[in-house]
C-alpha cells in the first residue's frame, strides 16, 4: 500500500512517526495489509504553494489582496 500526503510544513518528526504508525495500524485493521507493506511519503510545502480555487493564494497575506478570498 502506498500513501502520499501533501501538507503544509510544521509537523515535528515525532508527529510524523505517530502518523506513519497509525496509518500502518489502520491499514492492517481495515484492509488486512501487513504493516511492513505500508509505504508513506509526506511532501511538505508552504503557504505560497496552495490555491484553493479562483486562482487565489488564499494562505498568503501579502497586503496586496492576493490572499483575499473572493466573495
């Protein structure tokens, strides 16, 4: 099983370890997947790397209006 996660940076290594462990536990419990066969990748990025529609970088607060959500 391959799990790819994209998220904003800021999680500690311990938080990531706990996430990997929990994903493996749940894959085993719900799908019968052996934990040794669960591969997880995490791709971190920052606020400028997200646009949640309308061509706007909603997480940016640059004072220029690009972070404003359209009405």
